[in-house]
């Protein structure tokens, strides 16, 4: 009888506990077109410099189009000036910088872009 009461209490507690959604995550997507990107070795050095930006994740570099895309997770004060300085420090010329800030409820920013 005591076991039955414990089981019923556990079931009652489990069913009455609301399911909370994940808190929103600040995510910044950055796209940069650079000049001077010619080979995979250059891309590797550039990737290391981009990853030195606090919160930078998922760096993708396309050598053929000279396009860099990466995400910065969490609140940040990232600006076009800061990004351009990092690209210049790596030995490249920033041609176009696009910054998109969003709040996401999932941890994977790639999946949220498809919405």
C-alpha cells in the first residue's frame, strides 16, 4: 500500500510539473568577404584569428568566394570595427562585414535559420 501511494505521488508530481522552454540565447551571425584569401593555409590562419573573438563558434571559410561565416554565442559588444581589426591583424583586407543579431531558443543557430 505504501509503495502504491509513493508511485501515485511521483506520477502526480511528474504530471503537474510544467515543462519549461529553454531560455533565449543571444546569437550573432557574422559574414565577411575578405581580400587576399588564396589558399587553405591562409584560411587556417584566418580561422585561428576569428576564433580568438570571445564566443566565436562554427567558423566556415570558403576560399573560392573569400567568404567567412561564423557565430558568436552570448551577449557581446561585437562591432564591424572589432571584426575588421581582427581580419587586418590576420593579414587580410575586410571588404564587406554583415552582422545579424538574434535571440534563439535552440542551441543550434543553423537550425533556427531555416524557420
